[in-house]
């Protein structure tokens, strides 16, 4: 059974290494500050006993005050999964560091989030629209988008 | 003494556009292929030609009203989309599903897996050059499965059969005897089919060693399903993260080592046999009882979020649903198998020729409805 | 459709994408109203009292008994289109077994799937490349009016915004029997067309006198 780590376990395992950057958000996911995202993801991927090498998905949700980018990783060896989120509070130019260096599967999923929500990923090699065409006006999946 | 100079042709790579509508691209998929002669150097996939905005449309419909929309994502295997969505909403709302409904869901999901692999193997052999013969042989079996599903819910291709809390209608009396009659027929057919293709020299020459995907690359890209199992990753959600009643059945997970097109073909053939085993066991164990929990037509799950995934025929298919206690989902994201599996295509085709590119693309088994959503 | 002499050639990938975007926006702005269904055949029907010459009859028979379809199966209706070609509901008994990859050799376009604005210029290009006489069958609810996805931001509400449609086959997806019924209706329509064109009134070169 893939044991999904609860928020308390994630926080207890990571907060020693990244003080102040991880906090709980709900029952099964942790909130990570966007500056420490690449370092935390690398630690989760390579550390002994953690080895979260498989990226399930990256998606984003628009709560009117902030955007929340959700990541889920799975460890195939130890059969565990972890979910964590990053928030960006700016509406005009939200941006989050990219994980393409660690997981190549993040490439297209981050482009999709950029295309439909407008969140830029710093460090992405090829950030352009993937489903809609160049020159499309607006980001359709935002809550305040009207056609 | 004359010195011989090697005469080399001065070549430069050129870009070829394999346009959105192409007989072998399994839907509207476009690639810009950089070629050096006939050898592929790089590809740039472009899609979005079937982007219907399903994630946005789901925010405007009730939870039950979203079920027909989910059918149309992976239209080659519609039951598994329904299954995954219903699991996610039931997890969100804490709704329990009766036993009979669980067994019915498992039977339909496994029959759907067999039907999908019939299409996948047939299409891959079509791309390899066997124009039509294996494809229509397998399509005959797929039509028989269509008949079974038509008995259940009246539709051949896009079923809208599962509901939140169970299934929409009970099994008619003639369904289980028909399934019992179908299983030995299909077993015999798969043996006959394998006899033609397992040691076929043309298939082996074209598919063995072609388009190798290594285990590390597959993990890094997040590949799942038969493609990952052919590369050596022993990961199947029915065994590693069991959902519904899959932990009550005995079946194996076929895995192979090399990760080439031939291995993907073999994994799919073996999976069809294992699915038949599951159908056989579940048909014997179907209990009586209600086929759906009584929930409202318009349900309001409590505020929160949930992610549920199943092992669909193509890989891990998941739904991430956020609810704010209203009648429609606040946000629903579809973790689509085909989009993520397609990410690895670029690494798999470098150095192969154009004809191999088509075969490798066919062996991943993509449905554009799922890629573009 | 010839290549115009002042065509500009673009080589850079980003430029190509931008050019594609401009083409799509232009098409979207100009396709707000439906193209009316071609019903010129009705007119001729009434004028000529359904009396066809035998040459008309032979040409119409040849055309309707060997319709070759162009490749166009974007979405789920493609599954039922493939089922129509499969041995159970055989489309080859109507002469339609060939799916021509090149639109220059086809005369029927069966639109089996949802049309999106991003795809629309390509379908229009395929339709333009088909030589006359050509017909279009709009298959499925998405082909008729956008179907279940009509309120989507990228979906064209029906193929008749882009190309003229002859026969509409409802269903989601339509059963192969329904599609075959639609093809038979199209064949009945083709049977009534005046196939031999009127020769223009030329001066008779054998007549003596003023020219």
C-alpha cells in the first residue's frame, strides 16, 4: 500500500534541514516556501531513506488571493508518496522556481500551468504556450478570466 | 604519389513537419522532425489541436454531470476514466461503495483493459506496416466486448456507466453467462494470435532493439503503465496501491527488461491474459446486494481536496479534485497518462529512422483526447 | 490552390508559432456566422423535374458509388468511424474502403471529432485542397454544433462555421448504422445533381455570315 506521508511527518523530516521553510497545510500536504523549493526537492530526491524519484503530477489552483502550485512525488523503492505545495501571492506576475533540472517530466507540466494559469517558472528551458497558440490573450483557467 | 581525398557529401539537417492530420499519428498530433537524410536528430512535439478545455468545463457542471465529460478524455478506454473520477469524488465525500458495485466496476475495468490493448497492439502493428490484417483481427474481439458493454448500458464507445457511489444500472441477467462464454473464446484467440506474431521475423526485425527507454530515464520522466513495465520498473497500482477490491484476486504483473518496442508489445499481450484471469475470478465471486449507495443527484462534498489514481490501460490515471462545498468542483486536474508518457518520446527516437519513429510512437499508445484534454 | 509568388518563407520555430497564432486569430474573427448549406441541387431538381439525361445518371452513379474519404479523425467519433470500416459494418460494400491520405485524391470529408480553433485553419486547408466535386458529412454532435463542449473557449461551434456541410449525422458518437444511413442520404443527394455542365453559348463556327 503506498503510504501517503501525512503533513506532520513531512514537516518533522524536513524542518531540521530547512528551518522555517516547511509548514503544514491541511492534513496531508506541506507548504514549502518558494525560495527553498529546489533545495527541498533535491533533498527529497536523493537523500537515503527518502528517494522520491518519481514525479506524479504538477498542477496549480487559483484561490482568489493566491495561486497554489501542487506537487506530488512517489518513492518507488519504499512505496511512499508525499504532496507539497508552493504559494505565490502576486496576481500580475506570479513565479515559482522550476524543477526541470531534477525531473524531466516536469517540463511539459510546467508549460501547461504557464499556458492556462499564467505562472512563470524560473529556470525553465523552453517556457512557451503548449495548448493554446502564441498570441492568445489571457489565461483561461484563472477564476477571473472571462472570454 | 597521389593522395586520395575522402569524398564526403556536404549535408545539413532539415526540418520536416509531420502535420496534425496524418494517417499514422493516432489523432491530431504534430511533430517538427529535424532530419539528417533519413536519420532523426530531434523532434519537437506540438499539440493542443484537440484542447477542448475539459478542466474548465468541469468547473461549470455538477459532480454527476462531469461524468460524461470524463468519458471523452481517453476515448479508447472510457470505463477507466469514469472509475478514476468516481473514486476521487468518493474519497472527497467519504462515500462508501457497496460490494456488488465494486465487483461490477472491476469486471468492466478489466474488460476495458483488454479492449484497449486490442486497439493498441493493432495500431502498433498497423504502423509497423501490416496494413490492416492484425488490426481488424483484434477489432473483431473489441466488437465482442462492445456487445457486452452494450448489454450493460446501451452505449458502444462512451459509456457514462459509473456513478458516484456505485454504478448506474444493475447487471442484466444475460450478462454474466455471456462473459463466462466469452472468456475461453478470447483465450483461444490470444493463443492463435500469438502463434502468428511471437516469432514473426518481420516483427522481431523491426521492433527488437528499437526505441529503447532505460529504467532511469523512465523514472525521471514519470512514465507509467505498460511502457514503464517493459523498461523494468516493477510498478503496478493494482498491487502497489490497491484500490477497490483488487487485493482479493490473484494475478501477475508482466515485466520485461529491455524497454524496446518488442517488449512493450509482449507486455500488452501478457496483460490481456492476466486481465482474463481477473475477470474469471471476479465473475465467480460477484455477491448480491445493492448496486449503488443512495446519494443525491446533486452532491455537495465537504470542502477539501483529494487525489485518487487507478492503473488504467495506458498507465496511471488520476484526478485531483478541490471542492469548496458547492455543487460543482472548484478545480479538477486530470493527471493524464498519455501526456506524461509522450514526454519521453524525444529521448527514445534520437538516431533512428523515420519509419522507426512512427513505430516507436505507435508503441507508446497515445490517445490525443487525453493529451490535450 | 496555388502557391502565390509573394509568399514569405519562415524558418525559425518561434516565428512559425507566431505566424500560426496570427492565422488562427484571423480565421476566428472571420467565422462568426454559419456557412449556409449547399442546396443548389434542390433548385435543379425543381427546374428539371428530376429528368436526368443518361449521361448525368451514369456520372452520378459512378461518383456516389466510389466515394473516397480524406483523413480527418480528430476525436472520439474516429472510433466509430473505424468501426464502420471494420468487417462488422463494412463500409467497403458502399465503395468506401479507401481512406486517401492525400486530400487531392479524395472527394468526401467525414469530420469525425471536435473542431478547435487551433485546428480550424488546417481543416480548412484540407477542404480547399480537395478537387470538385466534394462533399462533407458532419459526424456527431461536435460536428453539428460543438456538442457537449460547446461552451469551451477553444471549440468551434460546429463545422459549418468553417466549411459548407452537406449531411449532418447526430449522435455522440453515432452508431455505425447511423453513419451508414447518413452516407446513403448523401448518395441520394448525389443522384440528383446535374453532372454534365451546360456548354456555354458559343457562336457556331459552321454558320456562314457575320461572326
